[in-house]
C-alpha cells in the first residue's frame, strides 16, 4: 500500500458498493455516475496495492482483502459521522445537546440528581430523555438516536463500552401484613405458592429472576406482569401479591413502613448498573462529565 492516506470519498463509495453489490445502485445512492464510481474503485485498488472487488457480470462482491478493508472503512466512516454529529451538537449560539436513554426506574431515581448537577455546569446544554429497557437502548445507540444509556449491563456488550455506576440486589417486596413480613422469614416451600407481581419478564431483570429461581428449582407463579414499578408497588401495598425489586426503588416506602424488603435467600441476585455508549465513539466533554456525575450519584444506590 502506498504512503498516501486513503481518500475517504473513495472509502465511502467502496462501502456503499460492497453493501449494494451494484455499480448502478451505488452510483444512485452516492449521486454520482457509474463511471465516477468505477474510477474511484480503480484508484482505491491502485492505492491499496491489491484487488478489492470481484466482478461477476453486474454483481460486485468484496475479495478477502476487500472484506478486511471494509471493516476498517466502516469504522472510519462511523467515526467521521460521529465527529460531524459532535460538531452539530454545538449548534448555534454555542449551545450543545445530550441525548440520554434510561430505564424507567433510572429515569425516576437516578437521573434527577444527576441532571440537576449537570444542568448547573452546562446550563445551555439541551437534554432529551428516551425511556426504555436495555435492549431498546442498545438499538437506539446502534442507530445513533441517543448518545448515552443508563441501564443494566447487557450479557454481551460488544461493541459497547460499559461504565459501571453501582451494583444492587434484588429482594422480595411484600406488604407489612404479609406473613413473610410478620414472621421475618421466607419458608422455601412458600416461595412457589405466592402470586407474583413482576416487572416485564422480557426485560433483562425478568430474565435474571427466571434464571435465579430456575437454579433454585422453583417456578414462580406470575399473577400480574407490568411495565411500571410505581404500579407494582401500589398493588403490593394492597397485599395483592409479592414482587421482586431492588431496595433503592422502594426506599421511601420501606422507610415509611408501607412495604417490607426481604432477602431472596442465602444466594443473592445482584445486578450491575452503568452508562453505555458506542465503543468506537470518543465522548465529548459534556458526556464525560455526565458519566462522572452519574458515578458519584450512583454510590448512594450501591449495595
């Protein structure tokens, strides 16, 4: 390969051509002539010093060298897109923006103190919040719809960067009148007999709860499944059923004595919370500061 830096316009044309497999489609998408795209590919292959594309009739596919270059090209183009987005964030009159995704519980408990302190440091920064569970946040990050996500650590975070905030522990949550609260203990044989009011079983937390009790060889009897922690708490207060939540989500209620928190058993069910962002992105000053503030605030939720 020559000593010259690869032309980003040629790399973009190459990436589009590799994706579409057609000079005609690539030319249309790039608003260029087929001749211009062909010339760009010849120049890129000359600079690379090897053949990058196989041409079979009208179909175009990357060679082994082309596939290798494509990985780097997509990374370079993504980084450039993020750089443009970062510049756009500055907006007019020196303003910037921060797009945050977070779970419903994080929106209610974690974000308010973080945003209060962040707003004092960056009063001109425009903030938008997208609520949703971790899988939704990952998709929004992938599509560039949000900058950061405050959520649980995903099972596999490639190609995401996870900045830890705090660990918590899931526990049984019952009404004060419930026998478990009255007696201060949970008989193992009673666990499968209860009616449970649980957060969405499709969420990461739902999967973790299922896995935990599966290992204990216990099947929970779900009476009600809800997407609102606040609604779950109100129903548990009425002793309609038992829930499984993190203590920090019911701190006000346990302090007031309207709900009681009890360990699941000798073996604990712990979760990791943190801030997610796309691995190839370099965070802005505002984003880095948001993470630092969130890490400081997160200490009060740790167990």
